[in-house]
């Protein structure tokens, strides 16, 4: 694996497989009550410019289970909130800690932490990418389906950080990906450019949710308005009308189709209450696997 986890576009299929295999092992060890073979006393600085439930709890629990500790830093708790340059924060934290996880808005902040710091940097979420979530998703799919290669992902919703990471991660793992996004809400050009170069898996971009769902082995969706987009809610509700994962969508998918949702879910918008609850087991396996996938990332980067 590389020195950092900044975005899935940076990883190879072998890198992703190594993370998933490590996550499976760490999960089995944790369930069996076995101690992980990880150096004690490691410290993870956790920078949060965006609020979180799953990211904070899973990283803080994960580093504790590995025998280390996490230090929570919001804009109120650090000098970043008073305008300290990210490059200075990177240099300071590199003198104190063994790794940095950041959940923020701009992808460039994550890239700059890695550029100016001297310790591993993990992207906990940016507006461009959500690599830890999609690693957990791929882990969950592999647990339920027994494989990744050759499966079809149908993504229905906003071409946001989740769509960017699902496209990159799915294609790198040999999965076909069909993404349905309204005009004006398409995935990032960098990701679409990458998708156009892939030869061993198929990528399709459409504005028709039925096309994405047809024959899908896994359907992914996400909220229509992510954090920081609250002022766009009314406009987005109009744009995404018809992009709800409901019984009609599920009828087009392959038998045994899974649902994955990164949470929180807005039932009645991007997914119906009925479909969500029918697939709640898969969705909350996915949520749990954030812990195990992120422990694998820390294990591989911070030893």
C-alpha cells in the first residue's frame, strides 16, 4: 500500500485487496478477542471540519483496539479554526503523532497535509472522495457475495464524493459500474476520465435510474443534499425526483441484489422505508465494516 490514503484513484487493485484481506483478518481477531499484532502507543490526530457519527466513532474505537489513541481536533479545538495554514499544522502534528485522519471539505487540504507532513494521512471524507466508506462497502459486498470481480454496481443519486469513490473503487476491483445521476449532478471529470481508460470492467453514465438498476448485484445510493449543501435542498429535491430506490427499482435488479447506503438515510427521498428495512442487515454490516476497514488502513500505514 502507498504511504497515504488520499483517494481510491491512487490505489491499485492489489492495494485494495491487501486492505480488504487485512480488514477481514482484523475483524476475525476482534470477534475472537485476540490481540492485534500492532505496536502499542500509536497516536492518531483526527481533524474534523465536518461533523460525524460513524467516522469519529469508528476511527477512535479502531485506534484504541489497535492499542493506540485518537486525539479529536475540531476547528474549535485547533488553530486551524483561527487560520493556521494547513502546511504548518501538518508539520506540527508530524512531530507529535503517528498518523493524521481528516474529515473536511476541500480535497486539496488532504493532499497538502500529505505533501507537507511526514506521517501517513488518511482521508476520512472530502467533497471529492470518501475512500474509507467505499473500502467498507467493498468489504461488505465481498462478505455477502464472495467476490467482487464481475459483479455489477448500480449507483443512483448525486454524482458526489460517494459516486466518485464507488466508480473508482468498483472499476479497480473489476466490477461493472452503472451510475445514474441527473444532468448537472454528474461525477467529477477526473473520475470520468479514469473510467474511460478502464478495459477490464464496464462503466456507464446515465440519467435513468432504471438503466443503472437493471441487472445490478448491488445498488448504492446516498442523500440528495450532502453536508454543506443545505441551501440547495429544495432545488435538489426537484432535480432528483424519480431517483428513489423503491420496489420498482429493485424489481429490475438481479435476484439477491444488495443495498448499500453510507448513512444517514433520508427515508422517503433517496430510498423508501420499505426497501431500507428489507436491506437493513446489509446496510448495518456496511456501517460496522467502517471500523474494520479503517483499522486495516491504520494497520498498514502506521506500523
